[in-house]
C-alpha cells in the first residue's frame, strides 16, 4: 500500500495487490489455503466484502473505541425498546409502511408510503446504503450528483449468519474457545463460527459466510445450508453428532428493506464518500445510518451516533426558524 502510494499508482483492490505480492513468493498450496482463510475471517467477514472489492488504500479508515467487545445476549431490541420508552415515542412510530418517494421540491417535504403521505419541514433519511444504491425510493428532485456518486462508489457488503441449535453440546473439546475456525479447500466456506455456548451455556453454533459466498447461500434452501455445514461438523467431531433441532438463517442481500448487511469502501472510494452521504440537502433532507459515519462505518454504534449528529443539526435549525 505504502509503496503504491509513494509511486503514485492508482488505488486497486486488495486481491490484485495480494496477487502481485504472491507472484514474488513461493507459497505451497497448503500455505495459500491457510493465508486465504485468515484473510477471509479477518477482512472479508469484517467488511462483508471479497478482497477483490475492497479498496487497498482506504479499506480501514474507521476508528475504534477502547475496551473489549461485548455480546448483547438479549438482542438489540432490548436497547431500542429502552430508547423508545425513554423518548416517549411509542405512539408516534408507525410500522409496516413502505416508503415510495421523498419529494423535497416545495417548502415542506412530502414522504409518500404505500399507505399515505406525510409532510414535514425536515426529514431524516436512514435508508440503508443497499436501498439507496437500488433506487427503490424516488427522490424528487434527484439527489445531488456528488451524493449519488458516493452512493455508487461505496459498497454494500453481505455477512450472513447461520445459527444452529443442537439437542446436546458435543463440541466440549472447544469449550474454552469463543471462536472456532475451519480451513476449507474453498475460500470462505464456513471458515469461522462463534461458540455461543461459551457465553450462554446453550448448545448453539453461529457460522458466517461473507461477500460473494454470503450471497450464494441465499439461493439455497435452509435444509441445503444446514446439510452443507453439518458435513463439515461431522468431518471434525465425528459422524455420531446429533442433527440440529432449531436454526435461524439470515439473507440480508435478499431483504428488500436492507439489500446488504453494511457498507464497505470499494476501489476508488474513501472516507470522503461517507461524509458526502451524510451531508444534508437544502437544510431539508438529513441523512443518518452507518454509511454516513466516516469514523464508525459498518457498525451499530456508528449508526446510532450518526442519528444523534443529525438530530442536533435539525434541532439547531428549527431553533432559529430555518
């Protein structure tokens, strides 16, 4: 990366840069398989994107908070429920209304859903990047050219999760491991699992598939996905392990209200594109969400903090009658 920037070469993908470096090495097939497993779990899972799509120059622009990671055992809904309750917003939240258009051509902005229309002086848009990229919501007039360009340059990544609940805890040999890794002959196939038993004492494993592999499994049936993973588990723990008695599988790319898991920086994109996406339009439209956070993209806390950021902007403008 440093050498490429120093010689003023253009941005490229992680994959192309890696292939150029590997061409000067003499790795065995086994070493390459192990290397790609590490890159898959450390980078592709982190950003929900294949190495072939990640910007070499700008893939890691985010900043982090100090302290360890924590697993929210009761799910994020417990947090959102508390936020709603503390803000006394329950009666003002309308569910199951699909936004069709946002018209900000007049003094007041009109948001039209499949059920009715709403008007307001200020509108906060929190549409996921994948939905913005798909143009499923019509903006009138169209969004500024710079914002549209940033929407297209940023990538909408995919990280799909498969939870399997078993009648018994058969992987006790790995009881002290939070993560279990598998080196597949095919890059990215079930390379990393969370040992949920480590946190909850429940016999649950959580497997990840990211990027193109994450998209591929979405076209598979639940039974086919489970069978594929069980074949791997039985190759590790033996043929006598039980079949799962419960499962939960995400398909974020197929979700019309998400069209991806979270954003990543593609080739020739940068943190500036996150900032551009977060810029307001004519003091009428305001944008929040993880893809508007240059400091904490791809995260729940980035989305939350961006909402606070935009709320402060709106409150300040309304206070002066703007």
